[in-house]
C-alpha cells in the first residue's frame, strides 16, 4: 500500500474521531508534557522564546489545544497543521481573538512557511505516522523553518523497555523495521529507541533535556505505552 492510501485512511479515522471520540479522549486542555517543557524553557531562558513576537508551529495540531494555550498565556502567534479537516474546524472555532492560523495539511509534504520564521516547533505524537523517508524530509523542513536558537519540542513513543511496543511489532509488523500497523487506525506507526531519536536530531539540534516515562510491562492488550520528550535547540 502506498503513502497516499494510508494518508486517506488516517484522515478518515481522525475526522470521525474528532466528531465522535470513539477510541481516544481528545481533551481541550494543553498537554501536561507541553506545560513541563514551557516551564523548563521559561526557567532556563526567561521569555526569550515565549512572547508576542514569537511564533509557534504545531505539526499535527488536532483541536489546537497546545498553541491556543501558548497564545493565551504568552500572547504568541501560531500556525497549526493537521490532516483532519474536522480537527482544523474545531481549532479555528476555539481560537477567536488569538493570532493563530490553521490549515488542513499533511506533514508528509513540505512546510509552506519561510525559512527561519518560527521560534518553536511542536512535533508531539505526530511524525511517528510517517515513513523513514518522510521523517527525514520533515526533520529537514523543521530545521529550515526554525530560527537559529529556536526550539523543537519532540514527543513520541519510546521502544526501549516497553514490552507492549515489542508485542505490537511482533504481532502487527509493518514493512519498516521498528514499525507496526496500528491496530485501530490501520496505518504504519513507528516506535523510536532513544538512540534513534538522538541520531535523527544530531545534525541540526542540540539536545538539552530528555524526559522518559516509566517502564511499562504489558499486562493486557491495552497496556500503557512509554514515551520520550526531547527539548532540542536549533543549532546556530
């Protein structure tokens, strides 16, 4: 199956999910992991990157909850992309009075923003749906649109010491090593090792801080997954 087939399948799933919430709880509150990142950034560097002249790009923005929080708290500008038109509609509705724009856009495609135009980029549980080639292209695009000294907040699934991830890889393998077919969505999903994340970011970023969730052992088919959050600065 080609990328376009999987993209269409993913779009249909998320459009339905944002309308009906059958499988996931889609909160409108900002992610706790984002709040931790922002707190860390403010503690270390003040509001240098958190202010009304700073711009944040949210890749896979969903209902906009994270950039809405940044805009409300710090007056930031923002751009959100998501594959789901329903998610974009919800985000737009909830962003009245804020300097935020949204577009239905696949992150497998080039980012339609100028070079060095963004202060922060959020890739939170999004790019793991891409193929290896697409992930590499996206990383190059993120590095291109970020200002030198700008920040990438990257969060994804962590394979290390996660028995549930290993079960998924064994029972539902995809073509790419380290990827499986998502049992609910029916599309490939990649699960990273910490070393793989570090290698992916090494060319363009300085990793300042890494947060890993606790080890999770699969006691049932719905076992909780491990995640890794990375605070990375664009090299100058």
